C-alpha cells in the first residue's frame, strides 16, 4: 500500500466533500427507512445520475444536472402523492434508461456515465465541496424542524388531516432535502455508493439502536466510519471508490446483522 | 358557536350523513362538551369509524354539518396503531412525537415501558401507550377508535385508568369520543353512551 498518497493535496477536496456527505446521507436514510421509502433513494440516485449526464450534454455542470434530476423526481413524488415500490420502480427505470441513452449519445458521455457508476470521488472539486457544505447546512437547519412533524405523521397519520394542518409542506420539504442529498451523493460518490450510504447504516442502526436519537447518531457514525475505511482502501489499493464504499458498507452491515437479532424476535408477551 | 367559550360545545353534529363513495352512517346529531367521555356503540358495520373519520376530515359528509369550537385541536388514535417491522423508538420517543409534556408519565405499569423500543412491546402495551399519547397531550378532543381491541382484561382495566386521568394542564378543556363494540366497557368508563343503529 502506498501511504504517501494520503498526503497528496489533490485528494483533500474530494475527502472533505465525501466526509460531509457520508455523515448526512445515513441520517436521511434513517428517516427514509422509517417512512418505508428507502427504495426511493435508489430511484432518486438514478434520476440524479441521468440528470448529471443530460446536464453535461447541454453544457451545464454535472452537479446542477444531478440536483435538478433528483429534485424533479422528489417534487413529482411528493406533490403527486406517489408512495410505494411501484412509483420508485418507475423512477429507477426512467433514470436508468435516460442515463444510458445519454451516455451513449453524448460526447464523453460513455466515460462520464461509467464514472458515475464507478463513483470516482477523486474528480470531486470545489463544486462538490460547496454542494456538500450546502447539503450539511440544509440538513442541520431543516431536520430539527422537520423531524418531529415527520415522526408524528408516521405514527399518528390522521393527526395532520384531523387538525387541517398543511402536512404537504413538511413532506415536500423532506422529499426535496432527500432528493438533494442523493443528488449530491450520486454526483460525488457514485450512484450505488450514495445508495449504500442511505440504506446500509440506517438498516444496521435500526437493528441495534436503543432509541431514535441513538439511531440517528449510529447511522451517521457508521456512514462516516465506512467512508473513511473505503477512502483508505480504495486509494491505497487503487480501487474504484464506489464499489469499495459499497463493499465496506455491506461488510459493516453484515457484521452488525450477524451479531444482532431482529427486534421482532424479542417482543415481550 | 358563540357565547361563553367554556360552556360552548367543543363539537356539534347536526344531522350528519357521512361515508366515502356512498353514505355509510347518519343522520346523526349530538354535541360534545369539555369534560365529556362520550361512548359510541354499535355493531360491526354500523359506521362508528366512519363517523370518527368524518369528524377528522377523513370521510365525506353528504349532508348535515359538523361544527367545531374555534381552533379546536384533535388527536385521532386509529383502530390499528401504526406498527412497523422495526421501530427503533422508545415509548418516551413516541410520547415526544405526540407532544406529551415530559412531566406526565403514564400511570400504572405503562411507565415501565417508556425506555423500551416500541417493537419490543406487546400489541396491548403499544396500543395503550398510543392511547396515553392521545390523552396526555394538549388536544381538546380525543378520538379513540376501538381502543379495547386486542386487550386482555388486565389491559382493559389499565385503559380505564388512563381514561380517568385528568387533562395535561388543570385549565385544559378536554373531551373524549370513544368508539367501541364493547357495550359493557363503554358503560363503565363513559359519561354518556350513544348507540348507532345499523340503519342510522
């Protein structure tokens, strides 16, 4: 392993951008999992990837295209009241089809499409870091306000309707935040790397956390730990980053899954 | 509704006919005052839950009208509490979701479950915790749909104890509208019981 490479200034911006994203995406993933919408993240990631390539085809930055693609999907999902696997399945198919068609029909699209699939974080620059800082700022600002309302809507779903409250505002707010998070994650870490950060740490935290605050902290910390391990391994062993991150997430999730039992098996009488 | 706000009903139903694609229940007229624990009894299919849904804006009103006191706050606990395969929230987290004041732990053995994950509670324990979340908050009108479902006699006694607790704050106005097909339970805990005939 080449240890000197970690001191290379070239990798500082990608490292910082990825670190912020790795702390935020698992927290969004925990809320998506509580809403039983984790598959939406894969749909949004495909739309973000397609948006990035379509944006490049018309001369827009990849981050802008990715954000518009995912935000469009998130807004349509929220305002159209789309819920459940069918809607997310269509998002995946639309995104995948648009991604590969854009890759096949644009100059350098094939290589960029492959980069999005592989998750080459080392190409991340100031734009990605700025987007990651914006995402973190939005999450830190919005989640404390959205979280109580989202939890209440999840466990007491009639409450908002019964009290004539504009629930669509906080559902749309969270959907757009999740879409932006997935877009920034996809453009920086790659499609499946971002999805792994949404899904696996939240899944593992759901198995072992003793309460909701613990769930959020554990998910975020596991995301950061998996990211750090993947960064070291991918850079040191010259491996593509996205698959390395996904593999580390899976190993972490598998370990926690093996050491814990599902909660349903421990219910009281 | 006008006049003395303390004496005015929290909710008044006038000849309400409600349903979904077609009318299911009604015409019904009644009013609920602060302090009431009103039981709504009827056989399966008599439209009890539909009437609660109509009060909670979740069913269509075909005729008649429902008048609410100004700024009335409702808490609607459905027949089946939301139960997910994995719920990494504690009982305390659930009460926080429902804005229950921290100085109001539930009475009796329910307080022992506050620090346990919801998915480690039995169905009855979880259901009672949801009922307490409804009763212990600041809602003025609490709608409870079949809260005795799946409860053994011991948990039914605990439910009666929860219903007997005063509102969160001394000055709070609170009424409960409780739907059940268990007539004896309603007679024992409610201040009034209304009967819904199947063709009402």
